[in-house]
C-alpha cells in the first residue's frame, strides 16, 4: 500500500536545486576567486604534473588503469572532483575550485582538453553509454543492460552526472550536454530502462543547460512522454491552459469596457431625467404665476366681449404647454426605467465574469533535496 501511494504521488520541485542551478547558469553571480590566479591546481593535474589528493594518483594512471574498473570507479569518491572541476566546493576538500583565469587557460591547453574528453568517455562507459562523434551525440554501449541496471539502483551516481554536465559547460563543451540529457530522458521515459533517474533528470540535468531554447525542447519532449501526464510539474504550461488563460484575459477588458459604457449610458439618462424634472418644475412655477391673474381679469373686465377674445388665446397656450409638459413627462418617465431594467442584467453578468476571472490562484510546490556533490 505504501509503495503504491508513493508511486502515484505527485512529485515536488526542489528549491535547493532551482537556486543552485540558477547560480550555475548565470555564471555564479557575486562570485569571487578565492585562490590566486597562478594557483592552477586543476590545470596542472590535467597536464599530469601533480596527482589528485588525497589518493596521490596522476591523471594518466586514472585514464589507463582505472578505465573499466567499475568497482573502483563506484566506491572511490575523491577522484570525481578532480576529473570534473567546478567553481564550487565538493565533498573532497583537497580539490580546488576553478577560477575564471584557470578556465580560460584550460581551454587553451590542448593536452588538458584531450585528457578531459578521455575522462568523459571513461565515465560514460561506466554508466553504459558511449560517445559516438565529436559533436557530443551518445548511444548505448555494449554493456548497457548491466550498467543501466546498476545506474537505476545507485542514485549517488546521479550527483556525479550533474557535476559532469556542469563541468562540460565550464570547460567549453556546453554543446555536449543536450545530447546526453536527451538520451537519459529517452531511456527513462520512453524505454523505461532507468526509470528511477527521471526525477533527477528533470530536476537537475535539464536545468544545467544554459540555453533556454534547448531546455524548453527537452522539457516538451519529457512532457510528451511523462506518465501520468497530470503529474508533470516542470517547464512551460500546456498550450490548452495557456490559450484558456489568454481568452480569460481578453474577456476581462471587454467586460470592463462594456460596464463602463453602460455606466456612461446610465449617467447620460440620469442627466436627462434631471433636466426634464427641472423643466417640469419651471413650467409648474409659471402656471402658478399665471393662474391668479385669470379671476381678476374676469371680475374686473369692463366689456365682456373683448376680454373673452383676449382670454381664449391665453388658455389655448396654457393647454398646449400643459400637453407638451405631460407628453414630455411621460416620455422621460417611462424611458429611463425601461433603460434601467434592460441594463441591470448585463451588469450582473459582467460582474459574475469578473469574479470568475479573478478566481484563478496559482499553486507552486517546492521540496528541498540535498545535493551532496
């Protein structure tokens, strides 16, 4: 039961791995050379002038006598820091970190480069892999079945692979890294020959590659073959999810612009209502002023005939004004309410859309994994 739950559990990202590899890819920000520039311990070792400590073995003896001795390569843990130096301290405190000056001198020394490539081939053979050409392409070695089974069970070698990849990039062989990582991902995810290595390959090996486009190619390859697919947590999101998020982002500004238009429309209608109300008040005030004059004119008129003819035009003007006011009040009284009723459902729908757009929290997981070497 415990094994099945662990197998189906969703993996977690390592914060330590992300921070460590970020520093490596960006050339170690705030890095300071501790050693003097003339202290070229790693270069002198590769020129076969000094042995590696504490074992006291020269590089030529390692390349000639240790090659194929898988027991010695497996159980000795002091040579790997000398064969693949970095600008960071490993477990062997006798080994010296690379300096920027030493890196440039190392690249200029053909003898050191030749031995460095021989050391790389020796370690690939130890893992069951062989270098096929000068561009860094790799394939299965003759003894791949035996070595893959060992590699699948000896997880401390995954730390060695990470160091080897880093050192390739430091000493001028950045282009060799992507073919090796692609090969390991294929064997782990497609062929299922070394399934235990896939976590380290996705968490460490891929992110040693400095070219962002190359990393994305590898991550998309891994995402295509990773099972279960919903547990893939590395690299860029899926295209379906990205397109859906874009559609939501496009809908939110449209909804906001629609709300602003409806609010402006409501404000215009409210201003019309207020102006019509002011117009009605002014008309009623004029009627009140005119109304007291009519009985006075009727009681005090000396001759009834002229007064009646004079009064009739006034009454018709008032009636026409009143009718105009009533018609205007009916128009202004009915239209705004109808507009308000027609606008309010649209505002509610837009409000729901905004709430739905805002409820998209992101989940990030990180898990510290100790990188020993």
